[in-house]
C-alpha cells in the first residue's frame, strides 16, 4: 500500500509531525530529504517537520523550547482574538 503524501499526512495531523510518526506512515528518510529540498515541508527543529504555511508562531516557539500562551495560542485553539483592523477605521 502506497503511503499518504507527506503534505497530506502533515495536514491531517494539524500541520506538524515528528520523524517517528512520518516513518511509521511509510516515509523513508530520503523522501523527507527530497520534500525538504523541494520546499514542500520545513524542518522546525530536529525531528519535527511542518508544512511551510504552518511554520508560524508554534514553529518559532518549538525552535526556542518555548510555549505558546494567551493571544499567541488562541489561533491554535480557534479562539477569539483581537481584530487586526479597528472597526472604526473602515
């Protein structure tokens, strides 16, 4: 059985996955390296891969052994956050 495309697997897992998860899904090290070289995925830190469009605040936090809290974590939980443009400016 053919493994799920790396990008689809990452999307299914919320945009990020660890190397063991990708390997268990049938992706060899060479496939990861090719996807990295092509820019289809990015290495967030050792053993953690992400889709390029998902490499935002969470990726930055992982690189620095930090946590997302308050307003930084709100989008990950699909919570309300402040508007980027004030209502009175439109």
